[in-house]
C-alpha cells in the first residue's frame, strides 16, 4: 500500500508476510510473547489467529502464524563508506564513518555522491540530486530476519546486495509508483518525481518489480522496466569508449563514445575505485562526447552507459585511465641585470606540487651538447645572462611521483633568437 507522509509525498509500503514458527518443546504463547513480542498482551491476537484453546499448551510441531508487526526488532546500522560534495544525512553534513539508521533522510546535492555500507557488505550508492529515506533497517529479535527498505523520493540509487541465505530476510527499493525486491544482485532504481516515472534495471541476478499500474514483473539480468511498461525490455548493450586507456592530459577530462543505435542519451561517471563506491563526477548528455572538470593527476576509472527511449539505463562499459596534466606553458622575459642582458626562462608547473625540474639551453642544431644543463630545480624559472648572438633552443624536464613511481617528461623545445643589437 502507499503511505502518505506529512510533506505530501507517497511512499509504497510493501505488505510483509506473516512469520511461521514451528513449536518446540517447552514453548507456550506467554513465553513467546514475553521474549519476542512488542507487547506481551498481543499473545491474544496470535491465540485467536491460530485458534489455540489454551495459551499454555502448544502441541510440539504445530506451525504458528504470527503477524510480523507484533514482533520486537533491533536496529541495524549502516555506515558512510564514501562521500563527495554536499550530502546530508538526517539533516547533518555527511562524513565517512557516519552511522545511518532507520528513519534517516539522505540527500545529495548537485555533483554530490554518497555510498553506504551495511554490515553484510551490501552497498547502496546514491547519485547526485537524489533523496532517499531509510524506511526499514532492522533485525527481528524473534528469528534474526533482516528487513531493509529504502524509499526513493527523488533521483535514484543502485545496490550491490550480498546474497541472503535466510529466506525471510530481504532488501527493497521503493518509490511512490513501484517497489523492487531482491535477494542478492546488482541493480538500479530511480524515480522521476516530475514525470511520476519509476525505473529499474538489473545487471546481475533477478529482481521483482511491483508497480501500481500492472502485475508484478520478474526482471532477469540484462532487463529493465518502468512503472508504465507491462513487461520487461532488454537493456541497451554497453557503449564503446573510444581510446579508453589514453591518458587524460588536457585542462579538463574528455571522453568520446561510439554512437549506439537506440540510445537517446549517455551517462558517464568517474570514480576513484573500480567498484565505483567513490564516485567523483558524472554527467548525462544527448551527445556521445562528454567533458568534465579537471582532476589531480593519478589513476581513475570511467563508466559509461546508454539510455533508451524508456529512460532505462543500459549495461556499463568500464575502463581505467591515467590523469596526467601535460603541456607546460613556457616563456621568456628579457631585461637587464646591471650592464648585462638577462633572459628569464620560465615555465608554469600548474598544480604539480613537489615536482623537480631540469633546465637545458643549447645552440640550435647542437641540442646534444647543451650550454646550460641544470637538474633538480625546485623553482619554475631560470635566468641566463649575456647570451652571444645566435639561435637557441631550450626545454624543461619534469620529474614527479605518480602512483609511487617517479615519472619524468620533457617539454617540447622553445626557440630564442638573440640579435646583435638589443
């Protein structure tokens, strides 16, 4: 059923099956109620439901039907695995290690991301501009069944759910239009509040999808559906990243996808890890060419998907790449140092903190025998005084630590012509 919140949003509240308990020697309704019920006097409900004549006498082997709502539960806590940007949990700024519990509202701003980890290693990732409420995150004291229900009020969420051996435990995403239930899988769910459209895509395993508009659907891996579709449809294949392993050396990041038939848009994410638990940036575009702001040098991962006309996101293409900002800005300033002409050779090292430089200056055509060769410089300029007339070439080598290894790169040669009268 759908439950209306005070703010007017409706969240699907799934019906929970009753618990079935096989009576053991020594059991009676009073003892069961005292140990496991929220209210002891609710033993009467179970007595009537199961037509038990004497609550103190239960036949061994009898199967008792117990409404789940009567049973006590204890909280299960998740933790924030990673966070980037403006994320609030329970009204407070999110931080790595923060605990997340039942009833909390999770909100991500623009270009902001958060990943939660549950005790069984299940992970839930929220993209930017999403609002998700933790509706259920508990364990029943009676039988240790775990209930996990996350209500997507806006945006989306994806989960990698650890397989559950207990048939009564579950994991669910819900929206005002539909609900998914899984037992161990990788899947996504999203809700477009403006369009009133719920979508779900399955990458591994199977998912049950229950929408108001039609009967429950079973989604196998590679299929998705929406609250408007009566049956699942195949997801688009992974798009092809052109030159995915090429180093990103420009001012910003630039990725090009091979156009995919059937795609109406493309979604690209950048992360610091291969599992995409620490997402750093994302963009959606109708064009297969996407650009991102700069990142520090290092190793990263890119994941691209294609979106079809049903707003379903397809299979991902994932690749690692190196971020290595190149192309030193170089120049020469001329002036006087007393009676001598001075040439100040400079280079812009941008954000390469801790880098070391080697400066070489040679006559044109004699680069193998430089007139000036200065290694291990920490400064980004070098003055040279009173050069004779002629043509010169100069370059700078940059040495820095990348992923624990020293990386050295030479710039292109710069040119200098010294005239006789200046």
